[in-house]
């Protein structure tokens, strides 16, 4: 396994991206989770939980932990399957934000991870557009 990083640019300031990643109502929008189910304890050693609804209508409880929180530029957390992802936010020109997701995965997983990050960032962008 080796570290693999996917980097993209979002057309919004870093503080707003941080807000969308760490506030329950916004978190529910990009996860996407059932409204009112996200509970986030965003601090190093904290945890998160939320309920998603499968395409079959089944409710699935998801949980994870925050291994490192450094507002507003770094968030290291576990995602389903206990995989660890580091999310780094850096201010970029013209009120944009460079966001990087780093994972420790096999090379065979790079395409799937890239597609997954792009899918999540599409939902993050939708949430951001709603609060702009």
C-alpha cells in the first residue's frame, strides 16, 4: 500500500469548505445522510455518526472517528470500512480552495478512489452552492 492523493479546486473560500465538512446539517447533505441523523464531535479523538438510506430503502448506520482536527486546514478521519483519509484544505487564488484527499491504498484502487472523491466533491459543491 502507498499514499495516494486526489487534489481538486473548489470555487469557494476555505472556511466555507471547512464548515460544510464539519457541521451536521451540511455533512448530511454531502454524505448523503437521512436528515437529523448526523452527530459530529469534530475534535481530535472525537467521532461521527449518521444514517444513510440504501437504494432499497434500508437504513444503514455509519460511524467513524476523527484522528486529527486542525481547523481550517486538516481533517483526518475514518470512513466506512475503517479506512483513514486525510483531507487538507489550502487557500487558493480568487477565493478558491485547494482540497486534497489522501488515502493509503493499493495502486489497483486508484481509479475507484478518484471516482469516489469526485462523487463526494460533486455533492460538497452542491451543498456549497446552496449556502453561498
